[in-house]
C-alpha cells in the first residue's frame, strides 16, 4: 500500500492559502516515488496506490481506472512487464464489483486498464515490482462524493482489495462476511445542485434517507447489529464480521400525518406482498448474504391502497461474496440481447429496474448459458439476478 498518512503535507502547499502554509517538510504523505523505491528495495509481492479520479466538469461520470507503468506511450497497452498486467487484470473484477455505486462506463469484462510513462511520474521509475495505481471512482460525481463521506463505504473499497489479494495469492478468505446496502426514498428525486447531476434511470436519482435506522437479526431472532445512516446524503449502511448464515431485516416507518389513520399496511419484497400488518414495523427473516432485496410499504384505507408514500424506504441489502463470482454477462451496455454464462447450472433469471420492479423473470432453467432480451426495457440501469448472484446491466 502506498499511502500511510492522509494529511495534507508540505507537498500540498500549492493548494493551501498563504496563512496555512506548512513548513515541516516531513509532515504528511511521503512522495509516492519514495514509497515505490522502498517497495522495490524490499522486493514486495505487489504495490498498490489508491486514488480517486475527477472529470473536472459537471457531467455524470463515474468509472474505475487502473493505471500501470508502461514502456512508451500514454494510455496504451505497452505494459512494462506481464506480471503487472496480470495483477491488474485479476484485480479489476473484484474492485469493479461495487453494488453500492453507479458506474457510467465499462463492465466486469470490458475493462479500463492502461499503461503510462509520463502520467506515472508520481511513482516514477523507482517501482520495479508488479503494481498499479487505482483510480477507484470519480470524487466529483456528486452522488459518489457523498458516498465517500461515509467511512464504512471507504472501508468496503479496501475490503474488495483485500479479497482480491487473498484470491490472487491463494490466501484464506475471512470466515466472516459483510452485509451492506443503502436506504433511499423511491418517490422523491434529488434536485439540489449539491447532489446533481446523477445518472438518469439509476438509484442515484432518488433521495438517500439521512438518519434511517437499520436492524439486523439472525435466524434465532437475536439482534446482530444496529446501524443509523449518517446525515451526508448517501444512505449507506454496513454490518461487519457477520458469521455465515441467514439474516433478518426489520422495517419501521411512520404513520401518514394529516389524514385518517391507515387501518393496515402492505409490506412488499421484490414486488411480492409479504404480509399485511397493522403495526408500523415488520420483521423479514431468512435473508441470505449475497442476495439483493428491495422493500416497499403502502398504506391501506378500506379497499384503497396507496402508492408507496414519500416515507417509503427502498433498501438494497447486498452481502459481499467471499469468493469471486463466476458470472459473465455480455454485451454490457446492451441494445437488447444479453448473454449470461455461469460456472454452474442457471436455475432462475430475474431483472429489476432501479425502483425494485420486476421486469423479467425466467424459471426452471438448467443450462450454463442463457440469453435474455431487454429490448422492451427503457434505457437505464437494471439489476440482473442469476441464481444467487447479482449483476448490474445497462440498457442503452
């Protein structure tokens, strides 16, 4: 790892006002070239420098970019050595597999990995061991800006790197896992310029719910953890160090104000009615890590059922897999037809829009390769569920 001190230091004086200039030359991060020289001298197995990117504009741009040392040009495929290229190729699907973000370009198989010389001078020729620089996201894509304010979200990026290195070097994966997601209002769109522009048709168009409370229970009904979403408009929550097994989520909502009290509420998961309740809370059990669930609650007045109100919580709960997903989806983005390949028999295929609505379902399958047609779907982002795996698909 290249960074050990994230304080602005002496080298950052060009960005600081005159009254905040730093005189201590040892304060803050050391130059990356110095750290690279140290890594090379110790003949480390791999070098990693973690960064974020910027488009320098107000456009909705957010993608992953892995930069490697090269032999000649800028942004070409003339890599300095095959070991570095192999390292970056193996890292990409792990790092790209971020279910909480919205990518605008590239896929798990269509990568953005390139070689540089001049642009790599922050590391320079001092690095002689395999390694790369990761531009993990665009920090000026406004929804991502707010996600990066959440410490757990930043830790999840580190965890993806950790899983990659375990897989690449054949180390044991941790015996515990992580359950994470975000909480948004499915019927209130963001309009404030601090949070726009966003990717149209994606979950980022909807308002993250500050202060939402999420509780996690195991199969026995014991409380595993509680999480209160921060107030930085990202909706992110995460539960760490979970033992293998199924889990339970508890939903809670406020009764509508200013109208006759609802006699009951309908609770939906993935557009399927779970139960009709009279209380303003509901417990859903038997949830599996690695699967995605979306919830909605409607109020029922006699024979009339409301649309999900502004208090409705649509929650995506995604357990991070402890092994690499052997799922291939192409082309992505697509004009309609999508090929799906899995290293096990495909049993079910489901496609959801970013509101959690089921738009396609195929059951009772058995082949390891299937093709679906999204031609009738509107352009935008969709969640593809194949058996227990979840994948993001973009309809052009």
